[in-house]
């Protein structure tokens, strides 16, 4: 029961991060989309910033820190579930 909740919460957070990253590719947002992007930023940035400190953008433009963050999140959840 508790493992299913943990896995589902991690999957939901992964989806939120994915949507946030995809929205960052469209800089000319306005209105509701801009508000949504800023709200998602408040949820995702604290976690993503942990990885952005250690992983510089490739070529100065391509940021792979969200990929690493998602991998760490998924592996961490799998480890926690295995320990329960």
C-alpha cells in the first residue's frame, strides 16, 4: 500500500518536471501558460537546482540536469521501495 503511494507520487512529480522542462522550450508564453510555468517552477526548481549546481550545460546551451534529476528520483524511489 505505502509502496504504491510512494511510486505514484514519484511518477506524478516526474511528470510535473517533464512538463516544466518541455514548457521551457517555448519562451513566448503569456497569460495562463506563463502563470502555469511559474507555478511549476516553484515546485520543480528546488529539486532541479541541486543538479544544476554540479552539472554545467553542454556547449553552454543544452542542460542535461533534468535528465539526471529524473534518473536520481526514479532510482531513489526504487531503492526506498526495495528497502520497505
